[in-house]
C-alpha cells in the first residue's frame, strides 16, 4: 500500500510550502507544514474556511506531544500513549512553536496521530507536524476516498496520496483538556465508551451552542440535497409522504447508517439527483453517537 516514491514526493511538496491531501483512518486531510504560515494560510483559502477555525496538527507518535503542547495533564498523556495512533484529537495548551495561524488565534492546539500506514509514513519522513482539516470545502461532506478529494478540490491541491477508502469514515473524537478535565467537543471515530473505559471515569459531551470548533456550526457536513431525519420506524412512511409531494427521496439504510459508509452515501444520494434525503438516526451508542451528530448537522437549516 505504501509507495515510497509518492511519500517522498509528498514530503518535498510539504517542505516547499505546498499542500498535500492524504488518507487517514477517519477522513482524508488537506495537509500543509504546520511550521509554515504561508502553507497554513493556503489551507484556509483552499478550504474556504474562516481563519478563526483552528486546524488539527498531525504528528507521528505520542512522543512528539511535548514538541507541540505544554502543561499536558497526565490523563491526556495516558490517552495519547494508549489510544494513538487512533481517531482521537487532544486539545491542549499550545507550545510556543505552534503558530496562531494554525490555532485560529487560540492558545490551545489540536493534536492527533492518525492510524493509517500512508499517513504515518508521510509524517515520519516529514518529521514535523502536518496541519490538516478534512479535505473538503468548508461546510460540505468530508471525503473518504481520494476520488472525493479530487472532485472537491481539483487543482487546488498540489498532490493527493491515495490510500484507499477510509475505514472509520467519520472524523476523530475531539477531547478537550484545555481547562483540565476532559470534555468531548466532537463525537467521532473513538467511541465515548472506549474513552471512558481507558480514563476510568465518565466524560461529558459538551453541549452544542458555543461556536468554537467549526463542526459545531449549525449546518455542516451537508450534502446538496435537504436532509430530513426520521426515527427508524417512521423513515419509510416519511419517505413515502415526501415522495407524494413530487420530490425525489433517498432512504439511506433500513435502520442504522454505518459510519464508514455515511459520507459516501450522502455523496451518492447527491449524485443521483436527490432533492431530499430521508435518514433514520442510529442509536447514540458506539459510533452511532458520531453518526447522529453529523446527521443532525447535515439536517440543520441553511
Ligand atoms: O479525523 C479528523 O479529525 C480529520 C482528519 C483529517 O484528521 N480532521 C478534521 O479536521 O476533521 P477539521 O479541521 O475538519 O475538523 C477539526 C475540528 C474543527 O472543528 C476545529 O475547529 C477543531 O477540530 N479544533 C482544532 N483545534 C482546536 C482547538 N485548539 N480548540 C478547539 N477546537 C479545535
Ligand atoms: Mg471538517
């Protein structure tokens, strides 16, 4: 799966300030050198993302944490050692090295070690940190294949590393340690249950409302078609009722929408010309918590 020539090419593009899209286990990232403010600004520009919305810095091992963060709580250090590489981002007080362009002006930084052999090969050879949001235009559905990235960003990205479809399919779980005790800012690929098991205590999910992370904005992760949420029991009759109104309706799954298929399904529905996507919410346990979160945001008013 790893092509050393592609990795070297990607590394030299990053070193010269260019942008490289790369696979992770969650979604594809749009990467730039975290130490290069020109590259960081280019990421915001290509994504069309407001400059106040911070980027995650990707590193290759928990041992690099101290290069990027300070005053690291022991619980955060433990999580990093036990769960990285993995779909978890830690929010910590930033080290001096970290540019405020990456953090959207904040004194905290998001850090993560992705669990994907291509990403890890890239990060190891690059040595520094790679700042990367999901490789989609702001507010849209995240890419889970190299082809999604190509279609979304086209020539605005210098190079795309193809690592096949993402296995997890929803973004990382963001765990905020910036005020001491852990809080989940965004449910994601690492389940709350697993997090609580490792920490040995309950971890609250921060209530929506305060806009600080971009995924917390009302409408986000949104396909072109309108998304209508229905209970699993009502999805079928809802779909039929809307169909009667002359709209095209897509019903995703009979019960649960698998996390790994979620974004590809929304994209396929758009491509099929759907006006409305009727979708049942999964149980909010395990990965269902992240799937339900993304569906609610996809359904939020635009
Ligand atoms: O799985 C993922 O996390 C993917 C892959 C590429 O790693 N990345 C991703 O990045 O989803 P992005 O930029 O689309 O979402 C990152 C989220 C944003 O909502 C951002 O605001 C939040 O992380 N974030 C980053 N740094 C933060 C900070 N210092 N404080 C609070 N939120 C932060
Ligand atoms: Mg994103």
